[in-house]
C-alpha cells in the first residue's frame, strides 16, 4: 500500500508540475497499488418506515484511517430507495454529542420536514430523535446530508433514488450510484480556521518562476498586472488536494472501487456531487456519456465526453461499453489538484489506464467580470490574457474609447450609494491591460468616472480583496455592466480540452414545464465576497448580519438574476423548489435545484413560489455557506401583508 509520504510527494509533484503530462511519472504508482477486489454496492434501505442513526465512526480510505460521521455505520450513508407516490416515515436518531439534522436535498416536501435548523425546525438534540414524514411526489436521483455546522464534510451524506410511479422514460439494463466526495484528516473546524487566517492556505498550485520561464503560467506583464490588483489567477478552489482525498462511494483513488457491466449493456450511472467544496470534471476516457437527467429531472438525451458537476448537483448518465475491457471513471478536481477515481469493468480485479492530471486552469479577465468583448463594439475580442488579443492597436484604442464613453454614460444613472466606503487604493487603474490610457485623465482615472466620489455605481471591480464588505439594500435594483451569461460555457479549464463538454444550454427538459407563465417581476441577487478575509455573502450581507427573509407571495412567478461579483464559481441552491434556467429553450427549459454561477458571470432562472414557508437559499460550498453566503426565502400565503 502506498505510504502517506508517497502520497504527499505525489501531491507536491502535482503542485509543482501544474498537472499535465509531467504527472505521468507519478501515476503508475497508483496503478501498482490499487486494490484488486470489487467494492460492494452501497447498503440500501427502503419501505415506508426507515430508521437512520447518526454516530461517530472511523473509515478507511486508501489504507488509512480517518475520523468520520456515518449513518447506520456507513459512509456514505445508506442509499434510500423510494417510489413516487408512497408515504415515508424516517426516524432519525442522533447519537452525536452535538445537535444534528438531515436535509432531503431536492425533495419537494412540507417546510417543517426540510431539515434546516433555525429555519425549518430546531434540529435534533444529542440522544434524541426526529420523525420526518412526507409523501413522495417526484422521481429521480437526489441525496441527503446534514445541515448542522460542518458535519457534511465528515461523511454525513447519502444518496436517494426515487423510482417513477409509471414506466421510466430512461431505458437501462444496470445501474450504479456514484457518490463523489472530498475527505480530510483535518477536522472541518480546523480547515475553516485556516481559511479565515489565510484563504490561500491550501493552494499549492500558485504560479512559480519555473512556470514563467517554461511558459506554463501567465506572461510577466499579465502577472504584474494581476499582482498589482492583489489577484491570484491560480486561486480556483479554496480547499484542494493538498488536504483532500477525493472519494467515490467512500473510497479513495487507490481503493479501485469497481462497477461491473456486461459488454453491450446500457449502464445508468447516477452521479451525485456530495463533496463539501469540490467541483468535479467527470469523464470516462473511451466512452461517450449520454446525459439523461439533471438534478433528478429528465432531460432530452445529449451526448458529451465530459461534464462539470458542481457541489450538490446530480447527473444521470447512460454509457454502453461494448468492449470486454476496463474503463476508468475520472472525477478530476476543478483545480487539477487530484482526482476521484473508479473502474467500470466486466470483471472484478480489473483496472483501466489512469489518465494524468491535466494542466491546472488560471483565471482570466472574464473570471474577474472584466469581459470587455461582451460590450457593444467589442464583440469577438479575446481577453483571455488580460489584454485584447488579435486586434491592431488602432482598433484597441477605439474600442477602449467606446468603452470609456459608454461606461461613463451608463454609470451616470447608477445608484452610487452602493460603493460608499469602498477603498480603491489597492487598484492600479493605469495597469489594466487592454485599456486605452489616453482615455484617462491626468490623474490616471478614466474619463467620466469620479473615483473619488465612487460614481462607478455597482460596477465594483469584482472581489478586490482589499475592499470591505459592500452594504446594499437588497430591495434596490442595481446594474452591473460587466457580468455575462456563461451558461454556454463548459466551466473553468474546459474550453480547450479537445472534446465535447456539457454546457447548461445543452440541457432541455424532456417534458413541458409545469408552469410556463411569464414572470411578473424580476430581482437581482449579487454573490459577493472578500477573499482576503474569507467573507462570503449575498448583496454584501452575511446571514448573521441580515435577518429579514427574501419575500415571495404564494403562486407568483419570479425571475431571479444571480450576478457573481467574485472570482470563484458558486453552486447556488434553493430549498423546497425547482427553477427553470433561462437558456433559450422556452417551455422546455431545464429544471434544476442547484446551478453553478461561473466567476464574473450571471445566471437567470424563473421559478414559481408554490411552497409556503421559510426555505434556505445558499451557496453549497460548505465553508462559503458557513462564512455567510446564505439567506432565507419566505413564501407567504396569498392575502398576507
């Protein structure tokens, strides 16, 4: 079995090499130390009466012991198998020495059964129990997890499959549940403390002199520009493979968890991202993936080679392996700091080739919300390096002049109060690559912009770490001229991988949406943060500082615009409801409960407030939610004030 030292050396090699072919020398060690045996399927509970017991335990990952929280003695928790239309009673017993809870992620149920302490119910005290009971009104792939403290990170999560009452529109011969997760020898409290002291504590993939000289990292000018803005383009994930082991059904990469198939079968893989902080890029080299379900909702099949799955999302995939050989299922962490790995094989004891980690991505100007190419007169310009590529200096100067003039005109109508108190002293406005400095005044500021009075309105330079928290009245509509709709993009690091990657715009609902009314109103919600202090929020206000819920009236149809003012992607989840992504598919818009809002991007969705009660609304990156990126949505009965 590989030693802990060898594993640390691998991770250090991954950090120094930045992924890619240089890691191939490390990976054979994994292949030589894998377990030869097939891993058993997840334990399953079903029926109308189910008992789940929460308790401390240990778990073995790649031959090492870890502390964990399990349910009924397992991590992940048992697979709960239900049928649409049934009634279920779930008796949850808490044997921890602290309060606990279970949230049934994606399930439509009464608010008091949703399982969020302080919002839906008081929580489950140590040594006591709580009886969840509700009718099952849907089908599909879902999951459940703790909503108490940071317990989810320690293993308090499990899958749910709900079989349809009638015929399943998805034909398959065999199925396997794939629960992706991240686990650490550090306690979640220790991880959070280190992030608060130094948000880059776990980032071992920063740019290096060697990377500069070899051309793997940013060129010198771009690096200097980003440094002056106090930005780290390698800051893709807060917690990385430097502390995490990435899991498939509770097993590490060397455990070789194996799913069996017979050549020619249609195999359904129910993929659930139950991690605390990790966005995974999933592929099976050599096998096309047919996406048939997203977040438990059937979609028109779309064939891809890879898909990005955010924390709390689920995707059902059909694969049809024809050859009598082993395939490797790869769940690569978005920052390329490690991977979850499993085997799809006709017999136990087989292993496919493990591909090397790819080159880690670097954030660009679009991730900063500075995508000038989306503005009038600047279409088609490549801002990937921080400056406008592929244009002659005259065109660049003219485009910059149009930007300055247009931005000044637009900002004249903006609410300037949003910027009150923001410190721009850490921003070198004259160093921003691609801007025409001739359009700036003698003081180095862009013509028409009063930086002293913060007349930039809500056009704050996204997530500059030296800026204090923005305080904004969430009832006031604000304009942010920079965010772009990125639902047609595959995600960071996946634009140039050489094969088809799923994008949200590929998804279309299999059936017509249940509510096709036009929204009666629209609201903007900004995703905000201060990375230098590891503070996360909605509209500049943390959950602990804001006690007023976001109000809706029962039955109303609302468009919600999520605007990401940070340089990180955020998987945003609303409890008790599904929403329809606004991606141009009309009455067949994809229905989801969680969506990744890419850095500097915007996502719009329509939803019907049809579930009366108070519901949690939050980023599903666990430490972001814990740091404040959470609010309460209140759906009030018709006729209430």
